[in-house]
């Protein structure tokens, strides 16, 4: 589904340079739930940007379903992002002057979907994240957890195959963070989405079935795991 091949990302400022990624290679299969962990400055968010086709590497190749980023123009990249990938940003990236409904509707407008279909889809997404009563609210009138759920609803509105989340609990308290992770897990479990999250929190990483540890721009470890938090969620649902 997603692949990095010997990816290098180098930033230059004058005569100085910094390599955020140093020849990283990895493959993420369809339907996997993967977490990427590492300290600040390790390159984990840069890696997620490549997986989301938001940035191009200095060298190496990024592929989605066997298609290489290097062979796509700007319009082709935009189509991939709009149709295949739902990206959840740490800072929510909600338009502050637009209502909850309008924020979720934005990707559908870009798709030129007809208005009745857009409204029906927005209603479906807000029902999914239990925020339908907040339809007309502005982001400033929401809690942190609610803002993150709006961001998730927006990311899901185009029915993407892949969900990428950058520190999805980073701006949330423990209770709201757990709610968001339970919800992301349910999307993977119930809908077969491919999910990749970046986090520095071990408790969040435990929801995934595989954790990639990155340090100083290199993959340090790639570990399969039981997903203990995920199993706890399943037990909770069965009670």
C-alpha cells in the first residue's frame, strides 16, 4: 500500500545542512495499523509527510499502491491526497471562521461533489464521530477532543483507504486522548482502513499492531506487537 525506498530528506540553510531522514526504507501493507515512535527531531513527522504525499524527498522514492511519487505532477499528487489519504493534523487545522459542518465539507467541495450529496456525507460523518448536534458551532466553541473528532470526520469524508494521524492525542487531556484513540482503533477494526499514527506516547503506540521506532533519521527498530490497548478496547465493547 505505502512504501519508502531509501528516502533521504535534507534541509539546507546557507552553508549548513540537516538530514531529517537518512536513507529510510519501509513498507506498510493494506489494512495494517502502524505507529511511528521517536523523540522530538527524530524524523517521524517528516516520514509521515512522505507517506501522506505532502512533501517530496531529497532522494529516494515514495510509492502508493505501486505508483511512484516522482512520476506524478502537482495535480496527480492532489488527486492521490484527496481520494486515497485522510490526514489528521496535531493542531487540528480547522478553519476558525467556518462551522463544524463547513470544515468537514471542504474536501468534498474540492471534489466538486453535488451539494445534496455533500450535506448528506457531512451529516453521516458528524454522526459517526457523535458531533451532529455541533453542526453550526465554530471550532472555538469546541473542546480539544471535539476539535480532533471534527478533524477525523473531515479526514474520513472522502472515504480514504489510508488514515494518517500526526500526534492525534498531543493536544488532548488523558480522557479525551483515550476517546480519540478508541475511535481511531474502531475505524481500523470495523472498516479495514490502513492506519498510521505518529506518537511519542507509548500508551498510544500500544493500540497498533506494529511499531516503528525512529531515531536521528534512521529506523532503529520495527516491532510487531499484540496491541494490548486495542485488546482492552475489544474487551470493553464486549461487556
